[in-house]
């Protein structure tokens, strides 16, 4: 796969990277349901074998468990072959598992040390503020992340889920290496001001949920959506319920037809669509087993034509009508 320079960093990353949200498993507020650690490790290994050179996780995923699984997946891999490891701070939890936002300096410093311990690494390649919450503490949080970079705890620093105005506040203190926002053909709000600002100021963008949390993979069905357990956050998402679900599945059939012309999956079409935007450096893709990796990896080396982009726009207009 080709590699792209991420923002102002020295990192050149593949257009798709492994997302370890679901790897955290069940039993927490934003869980994707139960997940077998062996499957997660096999999926990560498969992603690396297929050429992905970065993994994105967060302290809060599985309340620390995702970082621990990532560490197990990387055991025994020679230093020269190890992928970049990206993680996040700000979302903290108590003994009961209640998650809240905290951008205070002492909290972020503690989170960084905990992540380094769980990941079993000396330095985090990219450390990101997960959410701008509480918003009044953005400056304190970003200043602390800058201090961690100067101390050598983290190599590069970024933000996630920030809008343009929030990025501007942080940039008054220090440059932002990267932004991690949600983005898919079904979720395009960042096109208005956030992506233009990132492009203008040289901020790399790695988008999450390019397949809209599984809706655009081609594997979602009405039956599967209805069978989601309460431990899966998507069971509470209106996009997975009627009347939206049927329109979303019709959209998938449209992009499936486009993918078939190239022997590509609907998920690969959805990912490639996000990578078409000039501000986007790369996309985060989740996979719960090696087979799912095989169904999405092609998006990193294939591009849609202008005509196919127009086809997708027509499909989206129909869905939104």
C-alpha cells in the first residue's frame, strides 16, 4: 500500500489503519458487544500482514482492555516491523465503570502513564485528546499533551472530535498533528468547516467510522440489526432502526453494485469514498476477525472514478429524499 505523510509528523501511514474500538469487548457504555480476544489478536496480526502500519485505540475502549489486547498482538514483533500505535486520553472511568470527560493536567498525565503501561511501550506515536470535554478545559488539556510531547512520553499530538473553532483554540498553544473525526457518506457535517480548516492549516485527518459503524459493510441485515444485544451501542442508534434502516440498506445495495464491477465489497467502496476527499489522510477500519480484514483491506489501494463518485451522490440524494 502507498503511504501518506500525517500532518506535520515524520510518520508516513497507510491509507487504512486498524481500529481497536470493538477490541475492548463488552461490559462498558460504548461497547460493540462481547468480543473474543483471540479473534482480535488474529485480526490485528492479519491487518499487519496485509500491510497496515498503524493501530488506533483509546484508553476508554473496554476500560483499558483494548490497549492490553493491542499489546498482546504486538508481542514478539521485531521493532523494525512494529506498527505505529495511536491512543487517546480524556475519557476516564470510575470503579463502577461510569465514563466522564476530564482535561485536567493531573488526569491526563496519569492517563498517559497508564496507557504506556498497558500498551507495554516507552513512547506513544500519536496521543490524541478524545473529545473536547469539558470544553472550558481545552487549553489546559492541550497544554498538558504538549508537555508530554516535550518530555518524550509521546511523539506526536492530535485531537479527536474537535470542530474548527476548537482546533483554532488549541493551535494558539501548539500545532496539531492530526484530527480524528467521524466521517462517512452518511455523516458529512465536517465537510462544511472542519475539513477545510484542517486542509488550510496542514492538519492530517484520520477519519473513523467510514463504514458507518458496520452499516455500509454489506453484512448488515434487518435481522442482524434486530438481534443486536443491549451491550451493543448500535442497538440504540436510530440508523439501525426503522424507518432509517431500510433506506440505509437500499443505499448499501447501490454501492454493492459499484463494488461488483471491480470485485470490491460495499465496505471497500465506502472507505474509498472517504479517501477521495483531499483533506483526508487515512481511514480507521475495524475488524473483529481476520476474514473481516480481508473484506476491507483493498480500499487502501483502490480509488473510485469521478463517475462513480457522482453515482454515489445520486444514491445519497435518493436516501435523503
